[in-house]
C-alpha cells in the first residue's frame, strides 16, 4: 500500500512539474480518496486550484486538511499562499506566522510573509522577514531584490544597493533586469557612490533594458522656419498629483500660448490633471497610459512635437524607453531626473548651479543647461491653510517637522537632524509619511535616532494626511 502511495505521489509530482495540471489534479484526487489527509496531495491540489485562479477552493481544501493535521507546516504555508492569492494579506501573514512557529527555517513562509508585508506597506517587517530568508538561502535572488526594495523605502539606501547587487549576481542573466532597474533608480541617493559610478550604472541599465531607436534620427517633415507655434510636449505619470506637480505648474501655466502650443501626455489615472494646472483652452491633453513606448512615440511624431520634456525621470523607468526611441527632434530631461539619465536619447538636462555643479558636468550623457536661481518653478494652485501663529510661542519649545517620503530620510539625514536636536535639547521632531503608518516602521525609525542619542519621546511619528484643499479650481 505504501509503495503504491509513493508511486502515485511521484506520478502526480511529475505531471505537476511538466505542467500537465489535469493529470496531476486527477492523481492528487485519487490519492485523497484513499487518504483524505495526505499532506502532499492536499498542497499539490491546492497549488493547481490557485494556478487556475480558484483560490477560494484552495483555501477550503487546505482548511479541511488542517482539521486532521493542525500542526502541518506544509498545509499552513500552503494556506498562507492561497489566502495571499485571494488578497487576504493579513490572514495570509497569520498563516505564515503559524507556519514559522512550527518550522522557523521554512523559507517559503518567510518569502510569502515578506511579500505580503511589503504589499501592505509594512516595509520594516518585510525587510526583517526577507533578511531571515536570505540568511537561510543566500542565493535567493528575488529575496535579495525584495529586501532591497523594503530597505530603500525605509531610507536605508546603502543597504538597499547592496541587496540589489547581490540579487543581480544571484539571478540568471535573463532575470537581472529587475535588480538592475532598481539599482539605476536608487543609486543617486547613496552618499558613498561617485558620479562616475552613477553614470556607469545608468548607462548599463539603458543599454540592457531599453529598446533604442536611431541615434541620429531626423525629422524631414519639420521645417524650423515654418509659420506656427513651437510645439512643446510634457510626459508624466503624475499630472493627477497636485503636490507632486507643484514644481512644474509654475512653468507650464505661464507659457506664452501665442508662441507655444502645449501638449500634455498623461500616463496617470483619471482624472489625469489635478488642481494646480491652469487649464488653458488651447492646450492638448493626451491620455496615454495604455500605450506602449512605440505607440506613444508614433503619436508624438504624428502630433509633430518639436521639444519633448520628460517629467518622470526614474520614478517610471519603463517610460524612459520612449526617449530612447527618439520621438521628437529635441528631447529634454527636467523635473524628477536626479543625476544623469544615462540615455543617449536626451539632448539636454535642465538644472542649476546647485543641483549640477560645474565639476559634475562631465558625468552626464546630456548637455547641461543651467537656469538662474532654481531649476524648479514652484506654484501652489490649490487651497492651503492660512498662516497661523508659531506653535512655539504657546508651547515654549521649537518643533521641527518634515513631510518627505521615508526613503529620503537616510541614515546621514538622521545623523544631521540628531545633531540639531542634541544642540537644542527642548526641541521635538515631527515626521509624517505613508511608511510611518506601520508600527514596525515607527519602531525602526526610533531605533535609528536612538543610535545618535535621541530619546523616543522627542519624536512624533505619524502616517500621512491628505494635502489641504478639495475640489477643482
């Protein structure tokens, strides 16, 4: 009997491995008819249900199995995976925790838990789960990559880069685009990395991850002497975010519409334009989120854009492929492009003497154009609170505050702020951002400040709040 069971399990495994799901499912069912609590058949059949999009059936099957085998780590892990597939992330995490209570070194449960925690925005917890995973399985490339993302969200840029590098070397060549993209995204935030290394990293990403068009593409249908307004195109996935776009609307709103024809290419959700934009009647809005880079490049050519300006930078790396295809005669990197793009497709990058000092210019693939003052054009075009009296007048102490994303609050920033707090011992610090919604992240940030002798009771750590103002102006 045992020999027959072993043979049936081997048969089911082979069908499953060969992606012969109908045969595998039939074999698992035959095993369960003979032994309803057979763990490998239960987990195998549950995996097939999930592969077919039937996570509800998988959960029901596994819960029934756990009534007979409540201490089975395999069944609990599989239940966590099924709940994860349903989108029941907290319930999945509970199952993964119960799995790890029984088998602390079960890497599948650590992987699932880390992914679920990251999906919930609990990056500190995810980083810890994935740290345990890669300690147990150092060659798990995806584990290193996901851990790097969690560390980056916490402001741990150096550690994130190290994790991405380990992922890159652990993964097979065909899977390395993801960690390479992540490295290209975050590398300017590392204080230990040189401009030369940033340039090399972004060049490597562009050459390996983007489909490039002709370097010296010409546009014979464009006559620079033609009697029409110059057509400016702006590309962004974030036109709908009023706070994000504050440094941009001050330029777009004040273009001379007699001299310039404005086209906005929006990859964002509906409504694609939020408060702040002037909404000039002559402007052209193009909803482009469903377009490939090739299709969008063709649209831009059809519209005959003369100057195409990127407002995404590495916040949306896939759309940089548009500029590699050379969609317009002149292509410019501006807002949100920190350091060089590394692409040959950009002709210019706009900065100022502070963000691109003279000595850094040789590390740009673009020609640097500096403007006087700030290269950003802040304009707040939505309701904001009235100016109120300084709180310190009533409280008797000074409160510092920052609403920046946590990924910008690096170890070096925390050290600098701690020196200020230590020099003014009655002061406090308020931080508000989406990462700090999670208790584990708040504990992590307090521990970072504690390294520099800042007591927890001097920190007010809070989740985000909606920017003031409602409705469209």
